[in-house]
């Protein structure tokens, strides 16, 4: 199912449950996350409970802080953490290549992957901040 169709059919409670799970996985409190995206903690609580619909603007901000791409957020079942998703063919190829490397080679690849993940998270946060500043006219 395409993420656009899935987005339109995903009940607010599922979106809220996913946000709550992702926030907790990152050991963030509602207060911390709300402060980072510029909303009240009580509003975030209501979003997580499915009482408030999450605006697209707030969703972009939240996902940027959490380091999750929009398509990944909607492609992932609410009760299935990303680490439990089945391995794709590409994942299997990557693992096969990793197994061919020495211990040192694997360590270097892991360092590079960690660097890339951090860089992409920073880029997403910067994009969300630019988006937010355009919204506020700053």
C-alpha cells in the first residue's frame, strides 16, 4: 500500500500510538519532545492518545526530532518496531558482504554507518527547523 493512501486511512489513535512508542524508544519525555517542537505537553499527550489529530506541520517536526522519515513512519505497523521488520533482499545482500569483511573492516563499516545515521538525523532536524521558521515568518 502506498504511504499516501496509508496516511489517509490511518486512524489518529494509530498515529498517536506510533508517536508515543517512537518517543519512548528514544527515552524522551512528552515535555522534552513538546518543547523541542514548540507545542504544549498537554497537546502532545492528546495527540498520542488519539484525541487530537496531528497536523502535518507538527508531524514533520516530531519525526525530524525522532529521526524518522515520513514514509518509514507510515509503512511501519503501529505495533512493530523498526528492528523487527523483515529483512529485505538488499538487507540480506549487505549482511552477506559484511560477513566477508575482517573484524577491522566490519568495525570501519559500523563507524561509517553510525556517522551517516547521525548526519541524516542532523539534516532532518535542520530541515524541520527551516520549515518551522518559514511557518512562523522568522
